[in-house]
């Protein structure tokens, strides 16, 4: 009998010692939507713990300077299934994709066993910083563009006027109310405009820590302007996003810019879509990059190579030291300036002490 009690006691102690390893953990975070630096809000992380034996738990979120997260903690006793919610007040500070890290300490009631679990509740995406920069007008496309409507019907808000019906006019353009008032058929004249497509390529070879942040900030500004204007735009930043427009297309483009990482060598530009404005940003301007630029501009209507020799430019209101001399990339680009222009690509150089002009 005593031996059985001893064995039972030993089994109980062993179970208590192993209790933290019997627990099952599941974590989920929500409320941290992608946004721009300076955006504030409060998300929440929820950790669900299932423990067959009573456990002391201590949950703590890890700080994150780019997300503006401060440590938050929660302690208690878990037995069975329990959800542990923690608020996540944030203030985005820097472009990138960052993990939401937590630590969960599981300890048996008698302190016989202890387990520390590192958890990741997902990732938060921060877009490039958005600052007012000079606008850039893509070259008009070869095709008339207007607002698409279902069944090919024009938007009445786009009508620039009315005119009498002429033989051959589509009946769907008939202005019924005006025709009834005038006693003869009138049709709407629909406003159409020449909207150019903008295709951006960002060279990911970074020779200065600030290069990618400045390049992605400029790219985000240009894409937002194109979206606002209603023009099509595409992006080559780690992967290629074809020409398009709309909210979903803009989110995909901003997400690419947020995740963009530097590479030791140049990222070669793809071919520009037919009739588009080919806009390239680079710091190193390596020979392979310049050669790919000449090949890629074959179908473009207009090309611009923006070179940032120091890897950055001055935002409006900032001041900096004058940059002297020529970097190797600047010397290579200037040597090919005439050839670039012959292929329809204008070279624009913005030194580190200059504000951006396009």
C-alpha cells in the first residue's frame, strides 16, 4: 500500500513537472492594419492556452521601435481552456514588415517545471513615409481613355456637352431628356482624355542606408498621384506589378514598397510596357543596370532615369552640405548621357544637398 502511494505521489510530481509541456498554445493578432509612418491606433493580441493541469502563466509582448510598441504583460492561472487578451497600442515609425513578438512563461504551481515559449502573432506592414514632393506628369498615351462604365455606357458626369444627332451616332449616347425638351434627337459628347501609363523601377542596390527609404517614399508619392489622376501605373520593386489602377492595385504596390530590401548588386529593370513612361531610380547605376535600361526602354514613349549619387535628397525645408565630386555611378551615367537620350531616356541627377525636382 505504501509502495503504491509512493508511486502515485511520484507520478503526480512527474505530471506537475511536465505540466508546462502538456499545454497547447495558439496566438492571433488583429487591428494592426497596414499604414504609413505616423499612423496611430490600438490592436490586440489574443493567446489561447489549453492546460490539462493548473499552470501559472505570464504573457508579455516584446517592444518594437519601428512599430512604436511598448511592453505589455498579463499574469494569471490557467486550467482548462482560457483566452488571454492584451492591447497593442502602436504608432508606426519606419517602413518595413515587422513581426509581433511575445513570450509566454508557463510554470507548474509548485515551481517544479517551467517553460518559456517565444510566439509570433503575425506581422505588421508599414508603408513608405509620405511627404509632399513635386508632381510628375507621365507622357500621354497613344489611346483615348475615359471612365469605364457597365455595358459601355458613358458616365453623364463626363459629358462635355450636347449636339444634334447625326447619322451613325450610337443610340446609347442619346440624351433622352434633352431630346424631349428640344423636340429633336440630341446625343451626349463624352469627355475623353489622353492619360499616360507610368511604370516605375527601383534599383535595390543601396550604397547608403537612406537610399531605399528615399526612393520608396518618392515612388509611393508618384503612384498616389497617378491613382488620383486616374492613370495606369506599374511597379518593379523586387517583383513586377503590371499596369493597372484601383484601390487593390495601389495596396499591392504600396505593399511591395514596404517590403523592399536592399541587395548587394543591382536589380535589372524589365521591359517597359508599350507606350508607357519609363521611370527608373538608382544610386549605383552599374553598367549592367544601364545596359538593361537601354534595352527596357525600347517600347516606352518616354524615359527618365533619376540618379541619386549620395542615396538621398533633401525634403522641402531641409538643409544639407554641398556634395562635391563625382561618384562612380554618376560618372558612368554621365558618360552614357547621350546614348540614353538617343533611346528616349533623360538623365536627371539630384545630389544629396538638393531638393527634388522632376
